[in-house]
């Protein structure tokens, strides 16, 4: 540290959002710490996601990035004063590229994307196919960038901390939801950030009723903007517990107490995997190579349609996920739970 309290030669890592994506950058933060063991790691993310990286090994400070131009400019000035030796942009949008460039770090690493590449002195390809027809796991992409910035790979398994202060809040939320035995309870994620990633609510409802009938308590894990799906499931699934709205720290603490998490390709599922909780998901427009956590504890079903993995957020003939019969989904989940949960 200098006399003015500034970090001399630290490492700046930027990943602004979202839930699952911030979780999947944690192996890259670990790689940066392994490759720069004597340098502090400071992370920039949006405020709600800060609990996912606070307390990780090597992370000494988390900067909360606002979305307004004024907040971005103020943060850029603050970061430049830190005199980082290395800055790594794991996001690659215009705001994160600007913050990376404005940091003034002599080594600035990011993805080789049109309109952003000039912000970086070290560039790597965003996509790299490991074999024909296959895709790279999202966390491995970030680790590859971290290694290009001087990091040392230390696996691709995500890990997130459980904030001790969130334990009481998690207990309160589960009690309010009527969950009496969290260790037996399955967390259900019924909606996704894309409509195309979401099973029809009627399918989800029937699958949830099957799980309840088999003796598995189920709690719905729903986020902002998912009120419509939540209301439908509340009406169609008697006995389904509903987790009240909560922040990310409390959600992590809740998931840490559950038996498993099932549902859409989603952030809560990546949180569960990072906590060592078994998961099962259904895939249609997204590719399990990219988004399914490694290891047998994380099962999935993927549509057999030839257009699968299209990455379309809207589709005029959407029939990939509706093609998964709810009884077939429940059978696969029950078999997976018997093996891994």
C-alpha cells in the first residue's frame, strides 16, 4: 500500500451481472489468485451480486457498480486511483470495457469482441469449440481468460461463500414458507430469464405434484419478474411451498440447506452446484456443454429436436421444452435424486 492508502499492483476483475454468470466466474477468480498470490484481487459487480464473491480466497474488496453514467464515471475515477497492475473484463459489454480501459492497468485482458477489443492489451476468443459440435463450459471460458492475464488454472468448479449473517434470515424465510425439513426439500426453479428456457407452467405444476405425491417436499425459488408463473403454480399445486422474496445472500443460505435444486437452466441452479447440492435441469435453446455444471450430481434432459442449442430468446415455433412430458420429467428427477441426493 502507498502512503495514500492506494493499492499498488493489485488485480482488478470485472463481472457486472447476473446471478449464474457471477457464480461461474468464481473459478477464474481462483485462477487469478493462484497466478498472482501476492497481489490483492478486487472485484467489480452490481450491488445485489456482491455476496457471491465477498469472502472468496484472495478477494480483498468488492466494488459495487451502479448503472447510471454518473456512477460509472465516479467508479472509473476511483479504480484508476487504485493503480492496478492487471485488469480483467469477464463481462465484455461497453460499460465493463470502459471501466477496464479507464483503470489504467498496464495489462488489460478481455474477450476479442467487436467494439470492445481496443480496451484490452490481451485478447482471447470468446468462443472456442473443443470438438466439432461441442461447446466450451462457461466457467472454462473465464478461466482461459484469467490464464491469459497471468492466472493459473485451478479447476472449473464454481464455489460461493455462505455469509454467516444470512443463516438466521434463511431459517426465517424457510419457516415462513412452511418448510419444516429443509434437508429433505427440493428447490424448484420454474421460470427463466428467457421465456424459451421455461417449461410451460402446467407441465411444471404436474411434475411438482408428482414429486409431492412421492413424498418429496418442494419449495419454489422465484425471483423478480416471475410473479405470473408463481401465481399459476400456487393455484395448480396444493402443498407447494413458496420462498418469500429475498436478497442473494439469503438465497444462497437457503439453497445451502436444501436436498437438491431442479428446474430451468438458471442462476439458482449454478448456486446449488457451487455449494455441492445436486441438481437436475431441462435444456432447450441453451446448450448443456456451456451451462451444465460438471459431475454426475448434475443431471439434465435436452430436447432431441435438431434446432436445440439455438440460443434464441424468442421463437415463433417454440416446441422444444413443451415436448418434455411432465411425467417423464418427474421420472427423470426422481431417478436422479435416488442416485445423487
